[in-house]
C-alpha cells in the first residue's frame, strides 16, 4: 500500500542554518504531496503542497519539489528561525485518504 | 472564517464517565474528520463524514460514537473509555470528500486524559 517515510528526528539547528527534511513515498499512481506543520499545542496546518511531478510548493520560505523519478518531496529552508521549531509531517493523498509520515521534530536554537 | 474550532481544549474523565468533544467549522466544507494523535506520532484517522453521513469508520471501538448534526458541526461522544484512549483528538475538514488534492484544515485539538 501507499506509504511515506521521513527522516527521523529530532533535528536541532542554530538560527539561520539551512534545513533539509527528507521525505520519500511509495504509491501506485500519481499522488498529491503535502507538508503539514504542527506547532506546540496546536493542530496541524498546511505548509505547502504539490500535485504533479516537478511542481514546487513554497510558503514562508519553505520549499519542496515533487520528484517522481526519486519518489521524493524533501522540505528545505535557507535560513531557519526559532519560530520554525515544530513537528513537520510529510503526507500523500492518492484516492480518498491522506497518509502521513511519522513526523520530524525540529528544534531551532537562538 | 477559515477556522475549525474544537471544545473543550482539555478534558479529564474517569472510565465510567460520559463526555463529548465538539467541533465546528463555517467554511462550507462538506467533509469532516476525527483523528486521534498519540504523543510523538502522526494523526490516525478515526471517522469521516461526508454530507453529514458517515463514510468511513476505521474500525474504531464502539466506546467512541461520532455524530454530525449538521454540515457545520461534528461531535464525538465518549463512554467507558480506557486509559490508553488518552490522546489529542483532532477534528479536520475538507471542501469535499473526494480523491482530489483536498487540503485538510485542522482544529487545535482536544487533549483527553482518561483516569
């Protein structure tokens, strides 16, 4: 069945460092791909999405490119801030159900 | 209004209590969801309502009873829960329940502790 694999955390970075969180997926067809973020004490919210191969989703300085050839959707940000500390979930949707990865916790130190 | 509102934010209940979690959205979304999230885990789908009808029940124990009184409201009735049911319960909605790239809009969750 469909699945999403994310790099294990936690990831700890200093402010202004470069961020990459790896995400790969397994799907039978052409899923839509998402990154959701969960800040402490809150629900998940959409960070960005891409619906077809080579699409780049971007929001708040975060980017991810839908790579069909490598079945990947890695999240990147050039310069992280303390306020980016959160849990990041990669997700795919093929059919009716959204499938989440395990989540990667990011800590950003001042 | 782009919010999903959940009440209460925190709930502590005994194993013999009956309580309810409530969820409300005014975005005109026609699909609403209950998820359960344990610490350091992703959300797990419990129920999906589409046009106020139950579409998906992910083999959830009957001590959890969902209800969708109208297109804006979703309730989760709790009875005879176990301590292992302690978790964050998230409500979410989408415009429709379809196979497209629907984005889930989540509420902040209700943190449930069962003693």
